[in-house]
């Protein structure tokens, strides 16, 4: 069975965290997420959001191999099961995550990476005077579909450059909303299968890198109300010849679990 709540409930919840208006076409904010934010921040807003976006980590992979994602999971409080949208591929789902809209509304309905024309969370943030940093590789969806906004784009050729820049941006402490894309599990599982040791090793990499960012945020952003997320786009399944894939309307590809955590400012 597909998880009850859609990925399209995240954008409005992220806007709610910062107490800004959601993007124009966003679905209603995720109720469990809102409850968690209320418990954390009360009437105050998050003034920093850090979104770590790994690619293709399925719920079933997390449930089968929790030890490989333990570092990320143990650092977070909120575990949020979600359904990806169809087709369960990267540009379609990150477009939904950051617009709150279904594919028929945001316009990316297959594996293409045009610049989104509709209102995104980044547009909503910029309207509210927030400073946005998008850190990704040149060929990935996040490095393309959100371009042409008044955001700071840090686009690189590889994951080490992306993560080094993310660390620098955290230390600089100038951006209100930061997005970091890491596609290493996706590209490895496509070639080697979803449960191959080399693929599972990449889960551990995602988890540990997230742990490092969390540690940097905890020690360097003490004056901020902060929300951090470990938020993937869709899941995956195995196909012939020991390869992994996704894109279908099956639980393995659709069901995902986001992790979130808040820090309140030390006054
Ligand atoms: Zn993929």
C-alpha cells in the first residue's frame, strides 16, 4: 500500500516552519509535520532551514537496512512516511517537493529537466526576503529545474565539491534556506543493484555526511531556530542483470520516509 501522505504536503510545511506564505499551487501542509513544528517552535518561526536531499532511498531499503542509515535517523526526531508522485523519477519528485504541486500542475511529467515555470518554494522564500542557497551538481535535477530565480546557485561537477561548499555555506551563516543534493546512492544502485554492498555503502555515506552537516549546524547556528531535513525524492527496486531502477507505480518506488529535526535558538 502507498503511504497516505503525498510528497506534495512538504512545501507548505516548510513554508509554515518559516511562517511565510506557501507557494501558490502547494497542497495543504503535512499535518504531522505541522504538529512537530508547533511543538518545537511554538509561535516563533524557523529562521534557518537546511535540506539534505539524497536520491532514491526507498522506505523498504531503510526498513531492511536501518543500520546503514542509523547516523541520520538517530540525529532526527520526526520520521515522516510519504508517497512519491508518478512517474517516480527525480525531476518530477523534486519539482513536487519544492512546489507542493502534482506533476500535472508543475509540468514535469517525465524524465526531463526544464526550468520550472510555476511558483516554487524558492520564489515564495525570495518574496518573503529570505536568502536561498542551492548546492548541486550540474547534471542533476536540482541543479537545473530551479534555476532563473534570485537565489544563490552553487553548481559543481562532483559530490565532494557540493559537500565542501555546503560546509562553507553553513559556516558562513548567511543563507536562510539551504538545499544540498547528493545522488550517490541512486547512481550506484542503478549500476549494481539496490542491495549490493557497494550500494549500501553509499547509504552509509549519505547518512554520515548528513551527520557531519548536523554537527556543524548544531555548533555554528546556536542563535537560530533551525529545521534540518534528510529528504529523498523517491524509492527504487531491482530489475534484471543486477541493476536497480525506479519510475513505476509500485510501493518499492513510491514509499519513502523523510527525517526532520529542529533546534531552538539559545538566547
Ligand atoms: Zn535514479
